[in-house]
């Protein structure tokens, strides 16, 4: 039995197409979508069209949850700020109605049962929260606390855009936590499309899931051209440029900028170009604004 897990596509069609080509060779028995199929890259409708053809079981990521409330009475700050979230609003404005309906109907989590195999909890972030992730820098005690109440011995997650394999003690037995990384926007310094395979193996009297982490080349120049031709770059300006930089480098530029903006005065939001230049002068690889441990502490509070 082989399962595949595809996470964090973020509207990147060439990256998804590379994964589809590889899946045809790897021949999994089932494929699951781990959330954040949309937003950040230009091909949101095309990605959702292609995924609809595959009919893979899916869950919502934080981006589906936020795009799904834009234009409704449930929208709330900070996402009401079109200047600060120009890419998000462009995604909502260009997404077809049937796709908006579909993402609003997605479940937040799933449990996967395979006869004779350890059950798998599928989450985007952590159980109960799609906006917090199992970041690689978290210690075992923190991760165990975030897993409190999870009965399934295996958890597959997304959100962090970084591959992860961790074995942790649980009240009875152990947890295995996996993250295959991101298809469309990796954050581990490797800009290739990334996803996860789990193979059911029988070894030394035990049955467990063995991971394989896949990394695939694709045409990044095609993505850069689409930022121009789609109108995304015109609509979102320097914010879209930061997203494109993520695609090209495999680093979390715009996400880290978003974290940094939370600590800045309101006056900084009036000119996003100036805000981004200020951020870039202070942060980057090796000196990110994001603090994994602080974010995990917020999840526990």
C-alpha cells in the first residue's frame, strides 16, 4: 500500500504538473491534498480545475479558510486590509464561483483508515488549528503538547512548507509526524516541487508507514512570466514580487514579511513598497523575523 500527500500548491500549476508526472511513475494507491491548494501564485483556477479532475480527497488550509470569507460578513481584520493583503484579494477576485463554493465546503481534517495499518490524521497545521505548524525547530516536548488528544499514531501535516519526519512518545506507543514540504512554495531553501509518499511496510513484527520525500525540478521561468501576464504583479506590486522570490529561491520571504508586519506601527502599512524595503534591510536567510518557538507557545495558550 502506497499513499501520496500533496501539500501547499499555492496556485503553482507548473509545480503541480511536475508532481502529477511523478505520481504517474510512483503509482500510489491514493493521493491526499493537505491544504493551501490556492493563493500566492497565478494559476488558482487552473490548479483547482486540474485537482477536480483527479478527485483526490482534500482538506482546507489556512489560505482556503481565509479566501473563503473574503467578500462575506465573516471577513475580519486584518484580512479586510486590501493594501496589506493585495495578493489574497486578487485571488478572491479572480477565483470562479464554483471554486469558491468548493473551498468553503472542504473539511479541516480527515482520518485515513487502511486495514491492518496505523491510522493517519490528516491536518494542515496542527490538530485543531490550520494556522500553526509542526515546525522542524520545535522540541519533542512542545510537539507532544501540540498532539495532546490525538488518537491516531500517525499525523501528516503541511503549512510549514518544510519536510519533517519526527517520532515522538505518546501515552501508549508512539506518534510519527510527517510533512512532505510544499509543492509550490518550499521554505527549506530548495525551490523544487516537494511532496510525500508513505509506504506500508512490515518489519521486525511491526507494521508502519515508511516515508519517501520527493523533490522535482520544473520551469520556474514559466512562473515568473505568469506573474506578469496574469495581472497579479500589476495588482499586488511588491507583495507579489516577494511571493515570486519565494518561488525562485525556496525561502519564506513574503510569509516572514507578514510576521514582521504584525509588529510594525500602522503608519508602515500605508506604503507597502517602503515597508518591504525596510524589512529586506533587516531580514533574510539566517535572520528571519519568524520565531518558531514563540509561534508554538501561542498555539498552546
